C-alpha cells in the first residue's frame, strides 16, 4: 500500500495513527504489513533504522526479523546469545506491563508490541528526544503492530481450528455408519498429526480400571495403522498431565527427569518437543492427547491454545466412539440374546404344541393366554383363533365357569389343584381326564396366570381296573384249580374202579351198560377238570402257531355244562384245513368264553341258540359267533367296547369283558366287528391274520 502524497510534517499525529492502521490492514501478508508499518513509523519520526522481532507462527524460538537501516549488524547480534541486543531483549521480556526500555547509552529504545491477547513481539528504534505527541504516536503504533500480529495469528489459528473441527465432524459423521471404532480413532490421530505438522500424535485413554491400565494409541509419520500399547498410569510426562490435570509444552523433554521415553515417545523415535492436553469428562480425566516432535522446531503457545480448544470436541468424539462401540457390542449381545430367545421360544413352542396332552394358560379373568395344539384339536380349531377368549366358552361351550373347576383355588390360595372329570367324545365314548392347575408366580409371589394340564387317563384307569379284575380272576382261578384238584382225585378213583368192574362183568349184562355210562360220564368230567386247570394256570401267555378250531373247542368244552344248565343250544361248524395263526391259545380261549357267555346271557327268557362258524377268506381267518338273543339298541351298540360300559343289569357285569376282548384281538393284529338287531340277535365277527 502506498502512503498518500503529503509531507510528513503537515500531517497531524492523529492522522498518522489512522494512516498506519489503514496501512497495516491493507496488506494481506503479515511480513508485508509489518515492513510497511515500520517504514511508515520511521519516516514519520524521521529515523533512519528500526527493527521488529516477533515469534513466527507455529515455530518455537525463531523470529520474524524485519528491519530498516543497519539490519546486518542487528542480525549478527540476534545470532549471538550474549550480545548487547539480546540482553536488551531479555530485559524487555522480564519488564512487566510492556514498559518502554531504553539502553544505558541512550541509543536504542525497545517498545513491546502489545495486543488485547498479550505481548506479540518487540520494536527497536534509534533513541532521541521525543516530544509528547511522538511518544503517544509510538505507543499507539506499537499497539497497532501488536494487534496486527495478534489478528493475523488468530486468523491462522481459526483456520486450523475450523479444519480440525471439520475433520472431527467428519469423524462424528462416521459414527452413524458401519465404520469400526478403531478406524475412526486412526482418522482422528492422523488429523491431529497433520493439523499440527508433527511427526506423531497419540491419544491415551484411561481404562475402566485406572489403577492398572492406560491404553495409548499412536500414529507416526508414514504409517497408516495405529500403534497401540497398554501401559501403567502415573509415569512419565503423560502421567504428570493426568495427575495434575493441566496442559503443558515441553520443547526439551530429554532434559526433564520426569520424561519416560517408553511412555512419552514411540519406539525408535527421539522426542524433541511434546505437547500434552488432558481430555476431561465431568470431574475426571478420561485421557490425554499428545503431540510429538513439531517438524519446524518446537511447539508454541498457539499450538497449545488450539489443541486445548479442540480437546473438548476430541473428548466428546472419543466418548462417542467408545459409546458407539459399546452399543455395537450390546447390540451384538442383544441380537445373540434375541436369537437365543427366538430359539428357546421356538423350542418351547414346539414342545408346547407337540405334547400329546392338553395344555393351556389362563389369566385371572379366565382368558386364554396360550393353548397348545392338542387342546385346540379337541374343539376343532386353531390355537390362535381362541386366544383371549374365555376358557369355559372356547373349550367347554359354557356361559359360566365349569361347576367343578378348581382354578379359582389355585389363583387365590397359590396351590396346585387336581380333579378328575368324565366327558363324552363326539362318538359318545366316555373319556376320563385328569386336570391339574399349576400357579405361575411373579416376583411378588402373586399368581397372575395358571397353567392347566389335562391328561386322558381313560386307558390308564381301564388298565387299573383290568389289573384288579385280573387279580380277582387269578384268585378265582387259584380257587378253581384247588377245587379241580380235589375233584380230579376222586374222579380218577371212580374211573379206575369203573374200568375194573367193566372187565369183570359180561358185556351184554345190564350192569355192564351202567358201568359204561359211569365210565363215559367220569371221562367227560375229568376233561372238564383238566380244561379248568389249563385255563387257571398262571404261566405267561405264549404266542405260538395255534389251531383256532381247537381253541374254540376247548372253550365250548369248558362251557358245555353252562349251555346245558341254561338250556341253550349251540352248534360249532369248524372249517377244515384252516391254516394256523400266531396267537396265545389261553388268551383266545378267554375271548371265546367271554363272547359265548354274553351270547347265553342275551338269550335269557328265550329258546336260546348259539352258532359258531370258522372260515378262511384270503389270508384271514374269520370266527363268527351268532345268537338269537334280544339284540342291542343302536345307540348302545357303538359303546359296547368302552371300558366299564355294560348293557346288563346292575351286579351282573363289570363292563370290562368286551373291552378286554377288543384289546386282545387288536394285540393279535386282528379286528372285531359286531352287528345286532333288536329281538333278532347279535353277530360277532372276529378277523385274525393267518400264520
């Protein structure tokens, strides 16, 4: 910028200050502005030489050296630490308040360049007698120069601060992506290294256990990956920063006995300058950011100020990275837990739905919370269609709770309850259900829900009754066996003596005929006794090739007396050359006896007739037992094989006979069919596979 064409003497001092301010503001480059300003000041004061010394941005000790006049001599003195000029500079630095210093010879005057931010440098000019206006001008000029230096450096710091914040913002933006936390930390350390033009940068983070571990992550020149090491806290200059919680610069760390190269530097790197700034959270230090080896000298107060301004954002960034990583881990654990929960739920659902027994859960208002497939099938629906419905409506088709229901007791007394209920299925078969209610407890011991378990115990109860009946039959059989033995002995004597008499009597005598009748009757009685003994034996049933005609004949022989006593006529029409079947002869004989006795009972009060026929159809053997009894009503016919169901009068039947017959035939791989017509008769057809 050129000075307006007007003599220096004609200008007022106020105008000179304004011109100097405009001159300094008109130059973009700091050196050019200071050079123009110094020249203007010297011209206005009619001096021949002057010098400005100021610390250069982003350097440690080197100075901006701008001079007019005899600058070579001054440069030489600046290079000599013990020179006269340097002694004046030290004196100026030690003088408080930025006062003007005059050398003892009265040849030089040193003016501190002061701004609102503090000292910015020094201006040296030749000493002479200055009037008051000139002194005021010098004071104003030194302030303008200091302010210009401060403004310029503030602008540079702001540019770098914005650059740092932009980089940090970019890293913050990366938190929303799938970028790994370690990569984000690497970007941060690389950005710090580049912003401050240093060889390496580090962030040291205090672990969850600050007494045992400090994790330091560093990135040096030319490296793309972060170097991480775990160290013990409290040592080195880094430990000083953590313990004392303050920032500092150390441009000669090797001279500091607190310096620990293993902690404060990197392997293979000699530390020449360091900056430490603590990273703080409320009421605690969470880590330290460290800069290592400024490339163009030492670190300056400007570096420290800028890093301190960035420290809060860095701390927030690291905290967010850590929280994001923790969130990722938590999300991973949550996802794993969710899948585990899904697997567990599916497993429980599978168990719940595939249980053959009925299972459902209700709340205190009797609403269905869950229903398994077995229970839903009993009402011909899908489980989901009856959820939230009242259990007694959806499952029992009632308008109010079941009269024998004990669920209320489970809810209010917190106990397991049990009851048995008999119901009829769609085919009017009786079913017995064992129903148990289990309380589901909350932490406060209240019972908000109840699990109800229903098991069909019809077969179990039938087997129990069969067992009891079997025990009774075993006792009867044992008694019959004893009686048979008692009868067998005298019969043997009778037959033996009859044979002796028969030999001693003439064949054509009346006595011989009587003895023959005695012998034949005794033989028949002996056969009945032997059949009774065979039937009453406790030996386990043996499945073997069996002649079905023979097993039927055995049963008829045992019941011959019963037929005679009841005056029931019977006929047996066995098919010839029937193949054998694999069966237990004793069990089959029991089936024939049971059906034949029922046939005799059915003909009570009539001239009874029972007809037994065997025949072969393909690979099947059929046994047809027909009677001319009173018949069975159609609605009762479909229930005659149900346990405990009987058409006989009270006390004349247990309701187990035909149920046992049905079970035995099924065990032999066969089937049993029945047809009946009232007052015409009943026909049982037993189908068994041939051997």
